[in-house]
C-alpha cells in the first residue's frame, strides 16, 4: 500500500488522508527520490501535453503558422475555457484554415465559474473551443496540416478522424510520447482520454525521466530538445494560457518563472520539469484527487527541490500547507503535506 502523502485535519486530528506515490528522476534515469509504488503504470492523461506538443515544433508547424508564446502555451494547456483561451484556440485554427468543426475533442462547460456564467449569459453556443484540451487539439491539427502538405493531401480531409490511434497524426504524437518516456507504448495499457485521444499507462519513474529530459534536453534528439526548451520558454512567458485564473500551474509559474514547468493531469497525476536541478517529478494520488492532494504534493516537491527566496518559500508553503476555512471564513483545519512526504524528499544540493 502506498504511504499517506497528504492529510486533512479538523479539530486537531487527521480527518482524511490521501495515499500516493512519487518519483523524482534525472534525465539519465537515476532516481533521486521514490515514494510508494513508482513502477506501477498510471494513465498520465493531460500531464504529458508538453510531450505531445513536441511535434508541433519539430514538424515545422509552429514556424509555418507563426505561433506566439500564448499559442504554444495553449498547446500544452488544460485551460479554464476563459474568453482569452477560447479566442486563442480559435485563432490557431484560423491560421491553419480550419474552424471549430475540425476539433474532435468534444465540448464541455468552462472549468472556471466566472467563464461559465459569462458564456451562459452571452448566448454564444457551447463548443469544442471551450474544452480544456482545445489548444492541444488545435496544435495537433496544425501538425496534421503540415503532414498533409508534405503528402499532397487536402488538409481538412487528411485530419478527419485524427483522434484515432491508427491515424498518421496520432501515430506521430504517440511516437513523441514513447521517445520521451522510453516506454514501449505498443505493450502499455491503452485507454481513451476525456478528449478522445489514446492515453497510455506509463510508470511514474519513466514519466519523471521524460520531464527531466524536457528540463535539460539530455536524452532527447537535438530537434526535440530544442522544441522542449521552446515550449518551456513559451509557458514561462505566458503561464496564464497553460491553465488560467486561480489555477495552481499558472500561479506557480507566474511566481517562479522558468525554474518550474508543472502540468496537472487527471485522476491525481501531476508532473513537473525542474531545469536548475535537472530533475523531473511525477506524482500519482491513489484516490484520484487533484486539487486537494496532488497540488499539495507538487508544492512540497518544489519547496524541496527548487531554490527559493524567503518570499517564494512562504508562497509555496501556502500551497503545501493550506488553511481550510468554513463558509463563515472560520479556520477549521488544514490540508498539509504529511511528515512522511517531507522527510522522504532529498535535501537541497549545494
């Protein structure tokens, strides 16, 4: 059984606990810290969007369509569906001569409450542009357009059905994921993600190593290493577009800049690339809890592994030891990284 990584307290006792596993690995695959079962395959879901976005750069699509930092960040995003996110996704499609009808990610209401209310009041129809994965899919479609040009095919016809595992575009995305993780995805468990593309069961150790490669470029081909650096830089300059208002990923990268690239997945998976120590982090919370648990673990990992000044340390401690208040604003407890988690993290290297 995996250890307790996060505790929720009330009245001076632990009311709830979240178990999970964590791996911190360098780009050559050396484990710096492992907690729990880091060898069990987990569906990485949206945590690996930066790995899936590498072909956007290596294919030449990002240059062909003159992607901005905001558009590159959105290609790596699980965004809130706020107006700027939606407009940016639509703009990417327009550059490729496509529109919302080309997206095969499905539609859902914006994840941000204010954006939900604004959309409901506007009378604008809900569409796939509001899906938190629309930026990623728009990026996929741009890669597909470049592939179609090379084959002399009509782009709109070529990209139809692009979410299917056997489609040439999705094979290219899967190859990028396999190369970065070193996991033989033909033998890995495969499921269907919420946005309809394939998702694969990959051990945390290999996910963490992939993010260490993104952090350093070590272990990637020259073009993929350059693509990883470009995507990290874009997100550091436009962190709002990788998540949105109030979200952990955006808040942390707004504060710490290029020292951290972090990306939440689903069902309690969270990954990060830490360029200065050259490390990757991968987390899985057993009960699938994201906001309550996975964020606390990631915050504790960043505290331990990234050099922070005093103000930054206070900021991150506010995310790893979170006050719990009731509806009257009365503090009733806290959500905190467990002592076992903090003790297991490696000491800061000098």
